[in-house]
């Protein structure tokens, strides 16, 4: 079967730069690498094709021969891919590590997983900031073995399968893959006599109480990181704990960024003659002055009493929309008084909105 064009394999143009070639190979390798596609021969073959194409096109001499004579021009030139000439760690960084034949035996410190704790807050707590106590499952170093996991009077021994590196190298065709040692699980050590207290884990489970400082201005989805409070890792570094914020709905306020929105009823006499009403804020109630002839839908701005955002303590505003409340459950005497009042009113003067509306209807009829 004829080979695919190397440029088509990497999906690059013939004038692609060295950096473009590296990026294209990285993309293919991340997609088809055997570590990410175990027991998938099709992916392994595609990875092999991409590796071969990159080996040729990243080498100026091979590339020149290939551009002139095609696949036949590079036959016998170096016997296939050799990644010792390529700084593969520049390409993969910490994703695959040292997987292509470099000889470093250094072992990265293992790290526990990051964990998440969902914390519910009131709107007031989220806006003003607070301190919360949370309980989380955790581990503490076993006192009997000092964290080694070995029984008293014994010590872990070096793993003979990986020679203490925690990694083993497996050959797959023309390239080698470095994997975590299955015997010691990457620790580089094996425990022959396990500690009876912790069962060889090196730690015992406990419930830990943590104090979490919640900064002012947090909102739904924000996270507070507690370094080293995540999953414990024997012989390595604990992960981090992320406290995810969930702000409960407030019966009075809606929040939009820095501003808080509230709808407040006002008595009809206050809307006519003016007056003042009590408006809540997150700290205390304040008096809001209502001018005469205030109608439903009028919005009043109370500056500096809204919300802030994290890393910017400036407070937004409260926007209060008033709704005129008409009296209900009137007795006969009250209704008679209103009727007398209504007879004394002039439509165009006292009900300008109604007057305008009726005139508009009249024009439509005409």
C-alpha cells in the first residue's frame, strides 16, 4: 500500500515553518498517542505515520530529498524516526513527559488529585465576605509507621521492577513509552510487611475542620483554593481543595454584577403626595424619599449599597423600582369618600396618562 504524503499526514502546507510542523505533530501525537488509545492499533498506526512524517519534514536534509524525490528519496536515510535529535519535551511538556528515548531517570514528585467542596452562601455573605467552617474527609500521617506504610522495625524496599524510578519503559515498535510502574504504583518502593494500623497506606482517615475566608464580592461559580488540602498522596504532594461558591436566591434582591435590584410597593397616598418608605440594604434599612406624583415603574438609585466583585471592593448600587399599591378591602364609607374624590378630579389634569390614551383611541376611530 502506498504511503500518504507527509504534508497531508500532518495537515500542513509545503511551506510550513519548523514551528508549524512541531505544532502539527503535537496535535496528532496528543490525539493518537498509544498512552491515550490503549489497545487501539488504528490509533497506533496513525501515530506512527505522524511520527515518521515529522521525522522527515523536521530534518532539513531529509525534507529536501523528500520534496525532490518523494518517499523514494528518503529511503535508507537514517532508518526511520530518531527522536534523540528532537527536544521532545518542548513538544509535550508535562503531558507525556520523557517518552521518546531520552535517558533521564529522575522521578517527578507524585501529587494527589484536586478536590472540590460546594459551599452555599447567602447573598449577604457573598457580597460582604465572611468566614465559614467546613468539614472534609482527610488523612493524617500514621503515627505507628511515620507515613512509610511499613510495619514497625521494617522499611520499604526499592522496587526491582523499576529500580526505584517509579516508571518503566516499554518498547512499541520504533518508539518507547514510559509508564507508571504497576508493581509500586509509581512510588519506587515496595512494602513487604505492611503497617497494621494503616494497612500500608501510610495515613489514616479523619474528618478535618477547615476555616475558609470568603472574600467580598464572590458570585456563583467562583472558587476559593485551599493549597494542600486536597487528596493526600503517599510519598508525594497533596492536591488542592477548591471551595466552589453557590449563592442562594434572595427573596428581595436580584443581583446583576455590581448592582442589586429590588421592587418595593408604595401606598397610593405616598405616590400622590410624596413621603418616604423603608428600603432594606444588605447592612440595614434606610429611608427612601418619594416625590409627589410618583408612578409605578419609577426607578430610584441608592448609590454604594450594591455588590462588589472580587479584587475590586467598589460597591455598585441598589436600583429600586416602585409599584403603587391601591387600597383593597375598603368598607362602604371609604368607597363613598373615594367616589367623592373622584368626582372632584379632572381627567385631563389629574389623569394625564388616561386622557392621552383615550384621545389616541378616538383618533383611531376617526
